C-alpha cells in the first residue's frame, strides 16, 4: 500500500493551491469532515470552529501572505471556503484551544552525520486516508517534497537546499484559544526558505503562535529540535555522538516547567527512553533496520508503534499511520504506510 502523490506544476501560490484543490477535491473534503467530527467529539461547536478558522487565516495572511493565498487557491479548487481549508491547517491550534489530550503521537530519531533519521507519525485512525505526498517548486529551482495531509500546506519533508524536517506535537500551559499562526505553515516556510537549522529557527521565532510543537530540522552535518510554544522558542542541539531524539514532551528545562499534559500521560517518556535504549540500531545506514528499531508496543512496553482501541471514541483512538525516513543527499522521503511492526524492505515508498 502506498500514499497518493501529487506534483504541482504552478509557481504562483494561488494557482498552485487551486491546482492541488482541484486534483484532491474529494480527499480534502473528507479530511475536513474528519476533523469536524474530531473537534465535535472534543467539545467544539460549529461556530467556534469557523471563528478559529477565520482567525487562523487572518494570522496566516499577516505572517505569510503568499501562503494565505495558497490556502485560498486550495479552497477555490476544492469547492470550499478559505476558512475551511484554514481549519485543516490549524487543526493543532484548534485541538489546543479545545484542550484535547491523548496518549498517542509521534517519535523521532536523528543521528549525525548522514543524517540517519526515522520517525513514526501517529494520528487518529479515522483520518488514516488523509495523508498524501506533495512535490512543489516554491520558487524556480527550489523543490519541496512533503508528507502532509490533504489540504495542509506541509508537515514532514525535505527540500533541495539540503534541509529536512521531522514533526511532533507538544502541549504547553501557554497554549490558548486565541489562534495564532498554524505550526503547519511554519513547517512549510521552513521547507520553502531554510537551508540551515539557524534559518529554520529564525522563521519559527518570527511567528506568533497559540499552540506548541517541535520541528526537528536536519542537514547533512547539523540538527536541532526547534521547540515552539507561545512561551517561547528554543533549539535543542544533538547530544554527544550526534544523537537527537524527541517525542511529545519538552526537553528545554524552562519550557518543560509549563508541560501541559505529558506528566499525566507518561507514554511519551517511555517512548523517548526506548529510542535512547536503541541508539545503536537507530544509527545504521539501513532505513528498514532503523524503522524496526522503533518497534515497541504498549501497554507492556513503550507505545512507539500504536494501534487503536476500537472501544474508545475517535478522539482517543491512535494509530501509527506512517513511518518516515529522510534521505537528504537524494532530496527524498522514504515512507511506509503503517507502523514499524509492518515494515519490510518491500513496503517502502520512495518519494
């Protein structure tokens, strides 16, 4: 099984968005409907969701007008209103505004030099059809390839400037319902504009955010986990030996004081310990071996590879929907649909 792919042919942001929206119309509508269901179960009203989408669009237009234009183009192509596509891009911010929590989520490992990277991407199982692979040229000669969700401008990815990013959600006491710039747009600008970890961090610092996340930026010789929250932005450097690993809690001591829910949902700490215990296996050149080193199932062990409990409501069902490795020298992603327990040499999709 593979994820659907799309290659944009347009350089103008609105035209690029309209092209994507036209070709992925049904998938974008289905993704929006899935998020509306998720927000409703988590306690949001339709009026709140619309207001948050409109607020996110306004903040996006002020920070990155060309990306707001691209969102408008996607909406036009998909037969939606711009605020609805903004809702998809601001799903992290809306979930933070609602105060949603969950045990699942992503685990990332980076080892320099190389770099040798891998991450699991956990999300709600009813949204398993949302992911897609998108290639675009943000400016002449600068290509971005991203694993994202239908209608979202970016998530995990690489660019032809030699930089890649991994992506994990965080929660902080400073998160608020006063929606800021969506973190998925920060990821997109990093892929569009950055060639170094420092440039990526500067872009993150330039945005006023309302929700937290960590974007781990990687080049052939450098890496940094850029922890983003309304309380501030910090960069976690690699440990001695070039190891940089992150799950769903803050590693910066000051930001960790405002950790919102990980202390009550300790799976993230167990997952990070699993990564640390398997550094040797995560340091190899073989991406399949790195993925298999992530294999660990809860509840008896660290829940790195997540499987949903069908008895739970949709906002508490988590599944590892993808396992992803970056290949920076080649400017490509290696993507497996599903968790590490299903990985074989034959299941990788090269993008």
